[in-house]
C-alpha cells in the first residue's frame, strides 16, 4: 500500500520571531546631525556597537566623544566600510551625492534610509517627491549592490537625545524588498526600549511614509509635542 503524500502546510512564520542583531556594527551616516546623533545614542545605549560617520572625520570623532557609550567616529567612507548595517540620516539635499560617493563601500551592506524629502515655506512643511518616487527608492537606484530598506522616519530627535527619557513610545514603519532584511531592521528597532518595528510594505510604498513627517511637524507645532506613531491591532 502506497503512503499518501503529506499535504500539511508548514506553520506560518511568527512575524515577531526576529533575529538576534546584538552583534552587528551599526554605522550612522550623518551621525553628527540631530537625527543621526539621537539614533546613535539610543542604539549604543541599548548595547549596539555604533560608528558615527561624517564628511569630516574630526567632526564625527568629536560627536562620538561627546556621546560616549563606546561610540566611534570616522569619515563616511570608513564608517560604511566598518559597519554591517548603515543608517542614512543625511540631509535630503545631500542624499544623492553622499550615496553616489559611497557606492563601493556600501556594496553588500544592509542600508536603512531614514531621510524625509521635505520643503518648507510660510505655510510650513510639505512633502517633496523625488523622481525615483522616494528617498529610499533613490537610494536603491544609486546602490544596486546594497540591500536597501527604509525605517526610522518618524522619530523625534529631541526625544532620542534626551537622557532623561528611558523609553521611546513609538512604532517604526519598516519597508523593504526581502523579509530577511526587514526582519533585521525590525529587530534593530526593538533594541531601543519602548520602540517596535512594524513591516509596512515594499520600497514602492516609502513615499507616503516619508511624507507623513510633514503632518507630524504640523501636529508638533500645534500641540507643542514630539509626536510619534502607534499601529493598532498588531
């Protein structure tokens, strides 16, 4: 008698079963700016090894020394070379130029783009739409040999840098093309107390995530707040 084939489907992967990222070195390009410094501080405080990158190594080293927590400083190229994961936190107007110059150093790396293309006028902040669709998609186009993801867009630099605040009460929207990559980014976000990484789609959906920062700026101005986001029912 021939045994019937087993048609049982494997159990679905638990979306909260995330990898251990504690041993990864995280580089922060633009780490001397407010957002970059805040992320570097929080990740290092959580036990991550962090390298701050800047166009000038001296500036990065000074920022690292000020933050402490074992954070190192280097020029952008050295930061990219020595890191396993690289967060891009540079100003939008320098985004393309910075990434073009680091294509070789970022090859094979997991890149997390957190840049928000925004304009400002008398009416406040408004979203810009890059030709590629978003900052993250621009990064993917400029870094064809890197694994580009998008995350950490909606965080308050003020809260990140405040040593009196123990937890950052927010969710981080994570976008990317491969689950293994977005899982790593979610796990990295979860290293920061109070924070949670939530998968939010592929890079083609990055524009609206980046654009939402303009709305949060309006919220913050009206209510004198440092607003973040929480996703319900997940």
